[in-house]
C-alpha cells in the first residue's frame, strides 16, 4: 500500500490482511524500481488530506501505473489516479463527509462493486472530486453530489473509489477490497496463521543456521509466540532469558516463571537486575531517555548471559509491525522509540531475529492459538517493555514504583472482577510523580500524588478508544487506590482516544 498521508493508512493494510492477503506500507515517493524489486501483486493508493493540484501535495511516480500490476485508488488515491492518467480533478464545492448514499451505474457494478446493492451507504471524506474520468475508464457509481464516485478500467487493472472501503461505516467495504484482491489481482486468501508459521520457521532456520539464540522473554504474548516460533525452527539451540528489571507489575516475575514452566520446554534463565536498572534510571525523567537507557541495559544483560553459551550471537525479540511504525519509518513520524526498535545501542553485538516484525497484535494472537499457547498467555493485556518506568511521569524511584504498582494492582483486580478484562485492550495506572495535589484524609491535610486510570478498547493498538467503564467500577477503583496506596490522594480517569493521544502516557 502506498501511503499518501492517510489517517487510515494502517487500517487499509489491516483490512487487506483480514482478507488473508499479505500487505505492507511504503512511502509515496517509492520508485517503480523499488516496487519492482518487491514484486507486488497489486498496489493500493491511500487517501490523504491534500488537494492533488496543490504545490506541496504528495505525488507518485507515473511509472507506478506502468508496472503491469493492478492498482486501486482510494479517495485522494482515486483523484491522483485520475489526474495522472489524463482525467480532471477540481474543487466543485460539493463536499461530502460521513455516511453517503452511493448509487451503482445502470450499466452495472463492474468488477469492484459487484457485491454492493444498487443503492448503498459508504463513508466519504473529501472536498475535491473527479470531474472527468481518464480515457478508457468506465464510471460505475455516483452520489447525489458527485458524478464519479467509482471508476475502473479492468483491461489495464486500474480501479478507483472516492469513498473509504476500509472503514466499518462503509457497509460492504470489505467486499470491495476483496474484489480488488481476488478478482482484480487474482490473489488467493492464503495469508493464514499456518502459512505464517511455516514461512517464519523457514526464515529463522535460514538466518540462524547452526548457531544458538537467546530470546528476550517478558511473559507476554509477543515474546511467547516469538519464542515458540524460533524453538520450532532451531530446537534446543534457543535459550529464553527473563530479565527482572524491577519495573514489572505486582507478582509478575513469579507468574512468568510459573507459567513458563507449565507450558514451555525451553531452557529459561532468570536474571534479577532491579538494582542496575534503577541505577541507570536515576535522575532520568525524559521518556525517550528512559526507553534508551532500559533498552541498552537489556542488551548488556543479554551479552553477559551469552558469554556462557557457545555461539549465542542471535537475539530473538517480539517486535511487532506497530512497534516499527510508531518508532519512525519512511512512512510515519517518530511517535516514540519502541524499546525493541529505537532504544537499542548502536554497538550491540547481537543480530536480531524478529519473526513477528510484519504482524499486528491480533495476527500474533492467531498464530499463538495455532501454536497451542494457553488462553492466559494469548489474551494477556499488552505491557510495555520498559515496564512501569513509562507509567511514571517523572523520575523512576523505589517509592514511585511502589505507588504505581499498588494502584495498577487495584485497577487490574477491579477490572477483572467487573468482567471487563476481555473487552478492554489495556487497563492500567499512570503516576504523576512530579505533581502533588491537596487533599483531606481523617480531617487532616494531605499533599500527595495523583494517579490517572487509563482503560482503552482497541483491535491492534494503532487506534484506540477510551473504555466506557461503569461509574460504580470507577468508584471502587478510586476509593481503593486512595485508601490502600500510600502517597496517593487523587484519582482521575483519562478519556482521550488514540489519536490524538497515545495509549501509554510516555
């Protein structure tokens, strides 16, 4: 998928994968030569906020339309295709936003729209419109405001729609994408957990050869799935390492060892290193510096473990596709450095093995089920690699860790008790260590820290919405935290979605 600045760029890639076809995102300035080297079966031009005729508008190399592979233009991509191939685009004053009635042309739906009823609801978000289709294209749909809402030229494999098929508000949008993939590109729906496993096992064997590898095990689903994949590939030449950095949630180190012992038959090294990580974090308040300090210390620990293993020059990590995107890439701004991506030292001696690097979280869970992982691991809520260090806004100290750890335990317990542990993507606490709030307890004045409760719903963490928890659940959480956690006298609930916020505060 060619990203032209779309709000829904990652969502388009996900929807393609939901049709069991592999997809990846490239920047709009990708050259035909670069694409040819990737051997794509088809291209999707995403939407975007610009006007195609503006000076600074993102463009694509016209050679993309000469590669001999089918192309689908969506919204801005629809307009860009029209302009590049001799059609016309203009600001007609007929803007459309939100749900819009789409009418199929009397001559029929063509290839792309054949599963749609004659009149259907689609999601629009545009100010400009295609006013004249390029030569060779047939218009297949219109709305009350624009005459060219969809067009196609099947002999050349060119398709375009003004609406957004990737959003759920377009009722038959997934059918439109499937028609492009299956009929337009002649692809099979073979991007399945079984094929992913077979492909990654072969890749790991080719990369590692006869050497040994270490796996950074955290107890979460990502590292557990990565460990099982690599173990399937190289067997006993894999050793898992759980680094207890002192930044885990309450009871987590013991839980990791117990769960790992029951379900895995891979050697496990448990390194207790809380003091050295706290030493590295002393006086550090900037979240990026926290992540880099933790990432570097992790590597130093693994290097020490590797000295006792012959030829352990590979390090397995559970890095996911969203981690890569949010850590900055050619197609995305650097939101924050993921500890597996942007937080590693340049002088690292390991070669990384990342079998999940191209997957979203839901795909990882599906692979985990296929590998036989138990429900308690597959459905475990995500927890950041830097741990509670990025849930303390301020310095990471023993005292601050105790506050956020105690508050987090209350949140998780009450969320589970209320039956929301499966419907929430994450539920946790953030300590505002550098903020103090006046309160009153037992008729006395307090001046202590506030905590923020954060609970969100999501499919893959690329976007998220704040969870509408019932008032009585929030009341119990707040009352217990203030009563049970020393040093905390106020609780607030974060109702920010992603975007504009991120799930974690740091």
